[in-house]
C-alpha cells in the first residue's frame, strides 16, 4: 500500500488512526504531524538505531514529548539539541 488510513497510533499525540503516504511517510489528522522513520548514521544518547524524523512537527505551540525525534529543520535531537543524521529506510 502506498497510501491510506491505517490503525497505527501517531508517534506524537497518540491519535488511533494515521494516514500513510508515499510508502514511508505518516500524516496525523489530529495534530498535523508528518514524519517517517530512518536509520541513524550519527546520533546521541537519545537517538539510536532507527529514529523518527519530523518533517512537520505537531501544530500546537505548547507541544512537548518525552519521545525523542530528529527535527528535520535543524537535524537535531528534540531532547538535547545534538546534531543527528539519519538516512534511508
């Protein structure tokens, strides 16, 4: 399936259904996050193995999570701000 609504919780807000598109991307209709998972090339203590890459973070201004992700805008860890690099699927 290259796109469609699936019973997969949003990594950020926990919404029960998300939309998968372009085979690798997830969109949440609740918080409007767009993200994918990639292999970590350079990480930190929080980002190891596979990591969530946020192409678009949740829309609300006071968004906070204890779950680490790489912010694609700056390619940094969302928790400690260390530069991280991930690539491929």
